[in-house]
C-alpha cells in the first residue's frame, strides 16, 4: 500500500507534481475545482475546497495534505488538523502566505528586511503614508491577490477608495530596486531544509515572465543573504514543503522581502531541468518528511520563459522545431489572452545563448 | 482540443510516457490489462488487447496508437490500419519484433550482422545445427519470450523437446562476446531519425540489471557501427517510435544483433536524466511525427540500476537517504521476488563513483 498525497487545487503546480509523485512511487490525488483542470489526470474529487464536506472527505482519503495554491480558508485547515490530518504546510504557517499584512507584521518581528509598510484603514492613513514616502506607495489588498492582481501604485487616497470600502489595505514604500530575486527552500517537518540557488525573475505587467538560474553576477554576500532569509523564514514560520521568497535587490546591495508563497512557485520551474531535484519533487519529499534531494544546478545556466496565451499542440511543435534542445511544459489549459499556459526551459554554458534559445522558442508559433 | 495518444499496455513503459505526454501537452490514454496497473493513472480502458472489440473501441478514441509491449496480434493491427487508425510502429514493422525467426530472416536479407542462426522443426535439425556449432546452441521460442524467458542454452535436442512439440524453434550460435550493447533510435513516419548514444548493458539471469551510458571505452568504429546498424534497421523496417537494438560486441570488435524492441526499452531508462530528451518523450515525439529532440548526454556518465523485488515507499526512501544525488523511479507495482519494480539513476563525471552510487542506492533498503 503506497503513501497517498492529496493536493488541494488542480492547477499547473499540482499537474507538475504528478511526474514527481510517480517517480517516487507515491499515490497523488487531486481535489480539483472543475472538470478538465490542468491536474485532471490525478483528480479524484471535483468540488469546492471552501466547502467543509468536500474538503474533509478528500482529506480523509490521503496520508498527507498539501496545496497547489494558498486559498483554502485557515479555519477549515485548523479543523482538519484537529481531526488528525497531516496538513503541510500547516495553517499556522500558511496564514502568513494568505494575509500580506499578517506576513509583514510577523517578518518585522523576526527582523527580516522589508520595504517600509503600514496597514491603512481610511483615507487619512493613506495620506499620511504617502506624505512620509515622497507621495507614492504600492497599495495591496491583504488577501487574494496574485500575478499583479490586487496591487496598485498610487499617489492619492482616492485611487484605493474602492478597496478601503471593503476593509483595511496594505501600503508599502515603492522600492527603487535594481532587480527581483527569488529564493526557494524546501523544509521537512523534522526540520531539515534544502536551499535552491537564488534566481533572478523578470516580471511583465506584474506577472513572472522569465527566470534565470542562478541570478547572474550575484555577489557571494547576496547569495548568502538570500539563503539566510529563506531559511530563517522557513524555520521561524515552521513551513513544510517548498517556500518561495520573492525579494527586491536594491542598488546598495540590500535584499528586501516582497512576497512569500508556500508551495512550488513559477520562479522554481527552471529547476525541473536545471537542478538535480525539481521543486515539485522537493516539495513532495518535504511534505512526506522524506530525505530532501540535492538542489544544486546541473549546468552553469538555465532559463525559463513562460508561454502566455496558449501552449497548444501547434505552439509546442513550433518550439520544438525551433530547437531540439528546448524543454517544453504545457499546462493542459485552453487558450486565453495573457494566460500562463506553459513554459519552456533551455540550459547550457553560455547565458546569452541560453536566453536567446528560450526566448526564441517562446515566440515560435505564438498566436496570442 | 489536444492530440490523443493511445498506448496499448499498462506497464512501466506506458507509465513513464505519462510525464512526457504531460510536458508535451498531449493527452495520453492507456488500454490496461487490469486494474491497478503501473500506468493506471492514464488508463481509460481496462480489458484484453487481443479482443477486437476492446482494441478497436480504444483505438477509435485516439489520434495515434502505440505500445507498451509487442504482444498485440498483427492481424488485429492490420484491421486497425485498414480502418484508418494511425498505428505506430505499424504491423509491417512490429511483426519483426514479435517473431524472432522472421526478424533474423529479414535482417539477413539486409546484411545486418547476426550470430549464425537456423529454424529447426525437429530433433534432426537441432542435431545438425549442434554438430555445426561445437555442440552448443542458444535455442529460442520464436514468439513471446522476454527477460530470459523462452531462451535456453542447449547441447542436445531433447532439451528442447517440449518446445519442438509446439512448433519450430530458433537456434543460434552461442557467441563468445566481450559485452552487450544497446542502440536506441527514434524515427518519425516522415523519415527523420535521432540516434541515442550506444550504451553497455549488464544482464543477470537473462534480465537487464544495469546500464552504463555511454558504453565505456567504445572505439569510434564501434560507436559509428552501432548507430549505422540502428538506423539501417529503423529505415529498412520502417519503424516509427523508438527502436532498441540489443547487440553483442565480440573480442574482434564485431557487432552482432541479438534482439529488437520497437518501443522504449530498459536500456534507455538511463536517458531520462542522462540525455537532453528522454526515450519516452522521443518515442511520443516520433509517433506523433513531431520534431525529434536532442539525444546527446548531459554529462560524461550516467548509470541505471534496476530495483528487483520491490520499489516500496520504504525502499525508495532508503535510496534517497543513501544519497541526495540519486534519481528514483518506482513503477507502482506490488512486491514479488525478482520482479522489475523500479530503477535508480546516478550521473556525473567519474564513472566509478557514479556506478558505486547507483549500485549502493539499489541495495539500500532491499528486502527481496
């Protein structure tokens, strides 16, 4: 009888856990939102993860429960834990990935470097924060944002009037960064952790578009500091599974934490071919409390470029025609403008060549 | 609407096509022999592949039909082809992988080097072959043998009396070889082919136990001759998908073809981590008539060792505990002494180290 891992959410992250689960010989079951999801191959329940009956029925049939996303209400996860379900990461950790204000409060206590921030409940508080920060701020809804949604750069309180009507918002200093980095850490319940190489991420319209591993020209200090921050957060918050820490690098060489995710992350797709162990296998090994794998890179450079709009059979064929070295990943989604539908990875010794290859393949056969 | 690939047979080869199909964004459907098969995750039909109704129902629902094994009767495949099903490899090629005597007849016509052989219908013919070959021969049943089954080394006709009662048998010269090699070639219907590096295979009791890629100390002549033989057979027999050619290397540096398989093969498992493109993805890209991938190695050496008996959760954990560099592959099978239940791969710059690593991991936690 094989160990059963249950994944809440049927998106591409759950989809890409399937090959890892298969290789490890563990059974993977997915609670999908709808029929025909990305991870539909492993879907054993289709239903609403915010419905207690659906969620608890699914959880009872698995040995460990983990996630494709952070949206399961904490109170339901706490009930599961009380019922003896192994929820990894646990709600006591996941709450900090769900609520951006709570996360900043906790990381400030831990002396993790952050952009200046405040929670504002009314226009007066917004005015005050703007006055203290050169008249500009990044406003965020504390919950539910992703891929640039729930984020606005503002100069006046009335630009967030609609959000304030619904509740307090988070305000952050608009950091003048030179680039964005991401640090992935996989951590077991018993405490061991494994740190992936820090990567550089390029966003387009607030969405991750390209990732370079390792982050080019990163100083040994930056590399060490990124790993230290990642491990410190994983440890202090008792994260199990993969933790992704998105960071800004400033001109003065400081790292400031931007966001957290407690699951495999777009910035880690590059490791499937790029590293000895993929982030999906690392996540599963971590939530299973199994020995963690080697996370070093297999070659000097690896670059991931997202496929937006579609990853149709025709587009993947065009990418493969473009170069026999390209590694394609389609997410099994229908086409929609701007949608993350897949990604390609290239790797090798020469960063410029590898970038050109991955970008060229991502453009080949593009329809949307 | 995604292209659908149908795989007849639910064994580990079909199982390991699932991640490749998923990455390519094609739908994979499996016709499995029974519930709970290795490839059960993708099984859409469970039934008897020798039953026309079952097979044709399955074939009608896919865009291209391929195989986990060579056991589907040719006459059924010919009916499918007549009905317009894209069967790859087609029965006109597959018949040579199904019948060892037919294969030798055809390869002899093509001047492919083979051990001396004959078909014997009675004890007199066996006696004659033995007399001509120093009193020893390798006897094989023309059909249905695998993993050492259907093969006997014989010195007298009565050792194959039971087989002769059922029909003619194949006799082969017992070759004094220095080692065994395997050459994999992937070929598209339009004719393009891609050749993997030739590998060395080690058998235990007639079963593949270990594979080293590339074959150590292979002369450029041997490498070129192995590739030439693989390509010549793929071309002449019009194979589509992966063709595996098992060969003997003699002391004089000659290559003699031993057996053929027209599907991914145990000798090619090493390429999942070892090469840019896995044999499973190469097979799918070939049968889809898509651009073939790069088949070169990603590092100097890769070694695969089979896990016999079981690949239980405990054994895989023990292998991972043994080294964080080990790449595990469990087949989702119940334990049975001697059964191929999984494999591990290690890779790196130093062959001795890589071998030690893979062998050590395969022994870790061994129960059977």
